[in-house]
């Protein structure tokens, strides 16, 4: 019963000509302008403005929430609507040069400018944390973790100051989209009754697709960004460097990302042809065949706000092997629905 609004403007297509922060500052200005001057066009009033990550974090400030904070009392605007900002990944904060304030036509003193030798900077995410009514994350454990970490960068101490307003709600997956009974990418459907007969055939197809011999050995899969700062690909490489020498096993890895890690995986796959296959791409259909064909899915993240791959793996009858962090520990029970390890090491 909702109304979907799509905003079109040439500036919103500009992802390469100018810094991406400028594009999303413009987008936030568009949204706030519509909220302030165009909501009379809607059938129903706006009750909640829900912003996601740094990309829309300026919206609470731009629609007037700063007045509530600065004057320390509710205003007509803040009584009319509540604002929430959801953190999907604190690693990305949308930091721009101070000059961006001029294009927003907002007083400079409502921003929390970080001064340093390279010039003054504004963090979009910081402004969202300062002015939104509620700060949420995509899992309860990640909400606790971000409060335990000291943020001395562009975020300052805002999360500690507003910890009473920080909550975590676990993400979920679309069970209609991620459904092995109807997933056309697999070539063969299955459910709880047929999983043990069908899954071995899907495993064999994945082995052939990845260029691995069809053998009855544990097949480990990894789907995601090749990202050592978060996704744990560094400890995957560390572990496989030893394991692949003598262990009867196979590994399939799908993803793109950081060049040094990509090169290390490429060399490792070349050295262990027939045991490790690295597909340097991202393809949704191939990813689905990974989830269905692997025995175990690796999710060894250094940190993980929520993670969806472990949930998809369980949906497809594949065992997730995860690190005890963020949403991984909220969604996987050790020795019941998967395997959980603590120490971040190979």
C-alpha cells in the first residue's frame, strides 16, 4: 500500500565526473527539498524518514532536525516526523571537503567539521548520527561492537554520547528470491526432502563449472568482496597456503576486490590447480550455484555488520563456517546451524 517515488536528474547519474560525495549531497538535498515543500502531493503524511548509511545521512540535518538539537526542544518539524539512520557498514563514512557545505545552503555552524593538516573535512555519517532520532544497525551484536570501539576519526565520540539511541535489528533474506525449490540458476530444484539426493549432483556441476575434478572431498566456497579489511580474505589465504598442500579438499572462490589479495589468490590457484578455483568476477547466477553446490561456505570476517551469505547458505543446505562477530554470531549457532570460531587467524 505504499507509494514509491523515483527522483530523476542528470546530476544523479554522475558517478565518475565528480566525487561521489557530491552526488549524494545533491541527492540528500533533493529529498529534503521534496520533504519540506512537496509532501502535500502525497496521499498520506510522512511519519518516518529512514536513512541508510552515509549516502543519505545528511537528510535529517537538511529537513531541520538540527533545530531540535540546537534549541534542546521539540520543534514543529521534529514533532511531525521521526528520523532514523541505519548503519550497514561503519567502514564507509562519506567524508568530503568542507567546501561541500556551501552547495547545501546550510549554516556552517550546524556541521561538525574535523580540522587537520590536509584541510577541513565533513563526515556525512557523523551528521546523521548527530541529528537522527534513532541510530540502528543491522544486527544486535554489531550495535554492541561499535559502541565498544573508540572512534577518534571523523566520528569523534558521537556514538558514545548517543548510545542510548543505538539499537540493532538483525537483517533477513528474501526467502522467495533465495529459494532452492524455485531457483532457476541451479538447473535442478530441491527442498528438505530431496536435498541429500540432489545436492551431490549440484556439487559435481559446480566442480565442473569451476574447472575442478569431480571428487568426493569437502568443497569449501567463498562468495563476496576480496577485502582484507573486512571479509577475512587474508586469513583465508593464510590458511589455504598450508591446507592445500596435504589436505584432501577443494575450494571455490568468487569475487572481486583489492588487487594484492586478487593477485595472491590467482597465484595460489595456479599453484594448486585441481584444488583451488578462483573466479575473479561477480555473477549472481554463479553465486547461487556456489551456495547450492558447496558443502561449507566460508564467512571469516574481521567484522560483519550482519552478513547475508551465511543465511543464504543455510537456506540452500550448505554449512556456514563463520567468525564470532557481528551478525554472524547472531545468526549462526555453533555445532547446530554451522561452525563458529573466535580468533582472527588462519
